[in-house]
C-alpha cells in the first residue's frame, strides 16, 4: 500500500504522520492497553474508544484517580499506572497535552513499550523522553479510528481511509 | 502497491473506497440492495445506536454500496469524509442542516444554478434560514455583507450556466476571518478540473447527477468535509459543539474530531431528514467516477473547440466560456481550472428569442432538455423553458435573456457536434 512504503528513518523523524505499517504493527502486537483518563460516563469519547477496543478483543484497563476502585465496562479502575499489577503493552492517554508529560514518564517507569496520545493530544518533549528510553510513541491519533480505517470499517461511514489495494480488506489481526 | 509515490488521480478514481467484497471476493462493488442489517446481540445494537461502533443499522443512514461512493468522492476531493444523498439539492440542504438554526443567515453568490437560488431564497426560508445574495465578481463584497448571524458562505467555483469563476481562495480568506466555513458547489468543475479544498474551501457539495455519474442515468448528491474547519473556534456551531439531546448528550465535535461533520451528516441529517441515495444510483455513480478523468478531458477538449467555433460565427453575439482568451474570467480559469474550463457554457444568438427557440428545435444531435454533464450534448433556451416564469428584467439579471442559449458539450465526435450546431444555426436564420 502506498502509505506503507515510507523510508525506515521516518518512524523517528517526526510525528506529523505515521506509516500505516507502524500503526498496523502496534495494533497487531498490543494486547493489554492501560487507558489513562478513562471515563465511566457512556457518552464520553474515552468510553466510546474503550468499548470499541474491547469489542476488538483488547484488554483495556482504565486509569482514573477520581473513580479508582470502581468499574468501567467490567474492568477495575486504578488510580495510577504504577498500581496496575499486570504487564501493560500500551498506554493510551485521554488527557490534555500538558498532563501527557508526567503520564508518559510513568509509562516509561512501568516499562510499557508503546505510548499512544489521543486525537488533539501532543507533547513532543515527553515523546522525546519516551523514545530515548526505547518506547514507540504515537500522538494526535485515536486507536479506534486507526483500527477502523485500516480494516475498512471507517469506509462504511464514508471516510477517506487512504488505503488503495486490490486485495480483500483484512483486520489488523493480533499475533 | 509498492511505489513510494502517492497514487494519481486516475488510480484513485478507480480504486478509492472499493475493495474486493470481503465475503465473496466480488471485484466490482456489489449493489447492497437491502434496507436493514442484523445485530449480533442487544449490546451490539446498543453500541451501533449510540455511535460507539462502526457498522450499519438501516439504509436511511448508511449502506455499503453508498459508502464506497462516499469514500471515493471524499478521496478525489482530498477531503476527510463524505455523505452521499439523493440529489444535489439534498446535498445543499444537508450541508446547511449541520449548523444552521432558525434565524441564521448565510452569504451566497448571485451567480448560481437557478434551482439553487430558488431553494435558498424560497424553501430555506421555511426553515428560518436566510440567504443574503452577494455579487461574487468582487470577493470583498462578501466581507461587506458579513453579519453576526452569518454561518457560512456558499459559491459555485465554476458557476452554472458557465463562464463565471469565483476567486475561491480570496473568498475562503474572508470566510475564515469571520470564523465561518466556505461551502463550494463543485458540480460543474468536478475534482478532476478543480479541488476547492486546495484553496481553502471547508465543505464541498456535488450534484453527482451531472459529471460524476456522467451518463445522465442516476440522481445523486454528495457533501464532502475537508475535516479542517475548527467548529469550536466560536459559539456559532452549537449543533456540532454542544451536547446533542437526540444522542443522550453526545458532543459530536469533541467525540469525533475531524470526523464529526460527516458523522453528523449521517446520524442526524440522513436519519432525520431522510434524503438517502439509492444503492443502485450509488453503483451507477461509482462506475461513472471510474472514467471521470477520461471523460472530463474529452468534455473540455470538445467544449473549447465548440466555443471557438461559435466565437467566430457571424450569427453569434457573444460566447461566455472562461477557457476563451476573450473571457474576463480567463485569468481565474488559468489558476483554478488549468486543465479546462468545464463543458457547460452560454452564448448569445443574434435574432433573440425567436432565433433561440428555432435553434434548439432544429438540433438533431443535441438533446433539448434541462440537465448538464451527460455523455450526450445538451442544449436549452432558458428564456423559453427554465426561466419562462420570470419577467424580462429578472431573466436578464439571471443571465437568461432572450438571446441566451446554454450548452452542455458531450463526448460525441467534435466535428459532429459542431456540424449539428452549424445546421441548426443556419435553420434558425431562415
Ligand atoms: C451546479 C448545480 N448544483 C446543484 C444542482 C442540483 O442538483 P440535483 O438536480 O442533483 O438536485 C445542479 C443541477 O442542475 C447544478 O447544476
């Protein structure tokens, strides 16, 4: 695919766009996601994303100090990343760009391999720290929208997916 | 694909949005002739109704065949998403419905397809939407007409009945300074000749009935969103930026970001107004778009030859085609339509009303009808048909004086097109 064939150096070079290969790889390999800023309100964007990702068989563990101890979509809510007893493959940040800084540092501390900041969230300094520590960073994207874009679901709703291929669409299946 | 470059327009026109059917492998897009779609279980249904999952519920809102066309058109325009609807007029209604409230205003160019002028000045009034018409020849006129209630500016880049081009880059700047979107009707140019998003337009509407389907056999319309307009920059666009009661307090812009306008178009516009595109029409239009580049090349090539022929004809008073050096819009045409100034234009016939009527009645190849953008060449004499209810002054102001003839040049052999006009002009002088 066109968008897949980007120079290898690109992954580190910038955060204005990401090759589809990188997004696909993350969505395929990640199994357990910690969602920081997950809301218990059904009409909040984080709830939408969590529900969707669960339907795609990801384990999503919510982090939100305000509702810690409670449950969102059947999952126990933790007050911080450090308190989660399980291994986290990706930290999905549903907070503003400033708050994303310290959360990224926590993600580095718990050894999460991927930090993903939501649409509208971008913190280049934090990204640089994470990348220096060997993490992969995605910013200003939504994993739900990216998943739907790559498997063709977004096209069901009339969106430009940027995918041109004569092959049947495949879901970014997990390893 | 293995190349490093972005796919070209011709490749996108054939492939964007369409992939082999996941279930059957069918290569051409199937016509999903169905009204409704099963839910896996109650929770799946709830997720769909709450817009938390992607998927189909009912074809008034979304349909897999229509969705292929939506992605195709969104891609060709370089936009984020599109909503396809039953006609070009439905596209205009849906575009405004996303943010207009009773009492709101919008600015519209005076030179528009006549049906759009009527829709804006009469039927939209019933919704409490007030159009203020502005002479777009001078873009500054839009700034002068701006009011606090204005929510958008609407223009046709290449205006029907042809020959007039609006400086959309200048108008976009004025719209953005006022914090409102520029809506461009790109029906006459198509994305092959002009891509208004490249010049700052925010929303594009189409009558796909014309060149996109291209064969005079399928009604349709499209609303395309660039995804770039910031709906939260002021408090003018509350339906997109405040909790929506019909979805339990969902805030579209906050939840869906640059997808919000298109999701609103389906989840609110199509759901509640109902002008859905039929899957069969989507299929015909998908097939049409695959040859859009080839057809548009030939359309403009033929149109230019016909315009040049008419310009030299002694029975012709004037020709209004922006691709002619003599046109006052020639310079704007070079900028916005470098591949050609479309294939719809008007000319003035000597001998006025009677000569105009005789001309259209004497054509053998040209079809006498009220449409544009067909493989067939089309002709109409507005004063005796589409504009006959208007007074003489109104006809003149609308560019439909007694001597005006409108052509939509088709894809026949150009010598045959010219020969038919030639014999019909001779007959009209007898
Ligand atoms: C420029 C333009 N816009 C909109 C329309 C309306 O489209 P429809 O007839 O598909 O409703 C037309 C139809 O002639 C048109 O020419």
